[in-house]
C-alpha cells in the first residue's frame, strides 16, 4: 500500500467499517460482553512498546528550558585531568624546538670553527672562482 491511500482504498475501508459496525449492532449482549472482556484481557497482557534510544536535539543556550536546568560543576581534579595532556603536548613541543635549535646552533658553530682554523683566508670563501675550483676538485 502506498503512504497516502487512493480514493478506491478509502472507499473500501469506509464500506468495511460500516459493515462491521452494522454486524456488531446485531450481536447478542452476551457475545458483546465476552468480546469486551477478551479485549480488556488482551490490553492488560499487551507487551510494552520496545524502548527506543533517546534522540537529542540541539538547544541554544538562551532558550527557556535550558536556563532552568541545574549546572554541572566540574571538580578541580577532573579539570586537571582534562588539561594535563594539552600541557604535556605543549611542553614536549617546546622541548623539541629547543633541542633542534641547540643542534642547529652546534652545527653552525662547528662550521665557523672549521673556517676560522683553516689556512685559507676568509676572502677565499667569498670568491666565486674558488667555489668553482672546489666543485671541480670534488
């Protein structure tokens, strides 16, 4: 069946309901009382509807119902538990940056010390011809 019944289906259900109402009016009172008792028993023994998972709808902070809700306080220990991973990450990143800078400074200092202890004058390193000579030599 389609979600919206067609006119022929609606007409059929109306005729069926009318026929059932007419036949129910012709039943004996004893039969009617037994049917009512059976219906009450069936309703009493009906299984509860299956529980559905709650659905949550977003609510803006300024709307009425939210203002009446009790505020949940976060304990200081829980706040610390939420903040310490971020603090550890920032501290480790700062340590890595410091270590890299120290290593780079050490490399530059080694190169400067080698240049100053070399027999060549500093002007030789600035000469483009000398760089070409070194490139051909290696």
